[in-house]
């Protein structure tokens, strides 16, 4: 697609010419009528962010009572209608539905003729690039994948968290200025993610964020069992420092018994875990193995220490 192909789309044409830095107010997208399909935790927050940037959310669709209440809270006065009606009213459509529902939604909307030529169709799935929007693209839509790398609460708190939030951006090269400008308008920072590595990108984020929640919840459970009244207050400074150090230094930030090669301490940990939890020992073993391998690879421990640790971790019983 050549930038000249966008001339027929009127208000979108200046964006296609690549006018430079999208953070420059002079390069901001024309004011758009925005529609939100899917009023879970993400859609209303992004719609509200676009509204704060000067766009107008004109319609939204949501199924459950909870999603409708969320839309009313973050997008007061916005009409709740069907997805095809959202597309009929909007210049820019946010598809903020679960990953596994996205393909069928796009196919269905394209089949109904709801997609218009020149309409910006944006999905927020981290797992997909723009290929999943192909049915809409064939109908003349301008496809963008804008994934905010943040967890959402579905409340106004999310608007503050969007400030400086990285967005994984995938789009046809001709639409890259448009995609980046929209991210900047929502307060985010665009990070270009090529189509072919989008699944790996999402895997990395899910592995880090989702499994971190499980890890912290398990640690809090163990502290409660140990009699600590406020596990969060005890863990907060430690985990905050560990996260900061690991982001700055990677594997060099490894500390603790595995990083020191203390196989005896690890054995005692496993003995304790076996008495208080049916599932945490398996998670501990898996993470300790991975930690030992990384500590060995970066020279924190030697082959002998690593072998001793793995012997303990591979024992059927502590």
C-alpha cells in the first residue's frame, strides 16, 4: 500500500504521509468518532483516554451487566448498542475482546458489511498482529494492533497508569505514524513489534506478569501460614527491590540459596513446603531448577554446586 492510497480517506490522509514525530501536537490524528466493541477492563479505559485526548466516544457494545456498568462509569452517556451499530457510528473502532474471540468477531463484522473503507480498526490483543484483521482489511479498513503492556482494573485508576505505558504496536508500515500517534495520545509509549514475532512478544509478557502474580500469591500464603499478619507489607520492599535489580542487571541480580549453591537450605525449604502446601513444592522446584541453570550459565555458581542443587531438586521426597 502506498501513502497515496490514503488520499480517498479524507481526514486520515495527512497521517499517511508520515509527518514526523507523533508526540508533536501538530501531528496528532484528526478528531475521530470512536467506538468500543467489548467493554471489559481494557476498552472503556482506552476509550476514556482517547476522549481525554479530544476524540469522542460515540458508541460501545457490552454483553454482561458488569461490562455495561463499567462502560457507564468510564464512558458516561455513551450509547450501548450492538457491534455492527458501533461500527456504523465510528471512524475508529477499538476491538477489545478476549484473544480467542477476536477472529470470529472480525469475520462476523466483515460478513455483515459493517466495516467501512477508511475506517480505523484497532485491536488490543497482545497475542495477535494485524493478520487477524484481514477480513476487515479486505473490506477497506485500516488495521492496527495496539497492545497496552499493562494490567487493567476496569476503573479510573487505569487512566493514570496509561501515562508512560508501553504499547506493542504492529501495523502496515504505511500506518505506523497513525498507530504511534494514537498511542502517544493515550499517554503511552509505542514499541514497534513486527508481525512475525507478535506471539513471542506476548508470551514474554504473560510469562513475566501472570506468573509473577502466582508467585507472589504463593509467597503471601506461606507467610500467612508462618503467622505473618500482613504478608504484603513484608514482601513489598523485598520484591520491589528484586524487580528493580533484575530489570537493571538481569541474571546478575540473582540472590538467595540457589544463587549461593546452598543445596542444604533448598532441601530444608522443600521439607517445609511438603508439610504446608500440595501445589507450591512443584512450583518451587521448577523455579529453582531454572534459577540454578541461569546461575550456572552466568558464573554465579560452578558445576559442582549446580549438580548438588539439581540432585536435591530431583529427589522425589525432600
